[in-house]
C-alpha cells in the first residue's frame, strides 16, 4: 500500500533543513524501491517549507516507523507530520503498459 507523508516545517527553520538535507537525502535513497516519489513544498519565495514523500509499505505502522527515522525528524524540523494511505491513480509508471 502507498502512503503519503506530508510535512510542514517549523517557522524560521530553513537553516535546519539545509544543514540536515544531505542526511535526509541519503536516508531516502536507502529506502530503495519503497520510495516512490518525494520532494519539498515551496513557499511563495520558492524556498522549501515542508515535504511530500510517497512510500510503499505493508501497513501504516510501518510507514510511521520509517517516517520517524527521517533525519529531519531528529533535527526537530517539522511542525507537523501527516501520514495517509494514497492511491496513485494517474501517471503511475508501475501501472502504465
């Protein structure tokens, strides 16, 4: 099952994001085929202020456990994290023949 992890950064934490970004990217790369998509949300000035990550896991509990291991979490970057089951209906390369 696919899960969308949607996060919002704490105000004035751009430097925390930038300092932690290399570890975050390595963490995501380490997810291998579980990672389906990911990238930052941007504010009106084009600066990152949150994230959207889509992963494939068997259960929501597994998705929550993976999300909790993100270096951004241990750095205290996020104001909020929401994890929801998601159905990739359109433009899913795994469903296109």
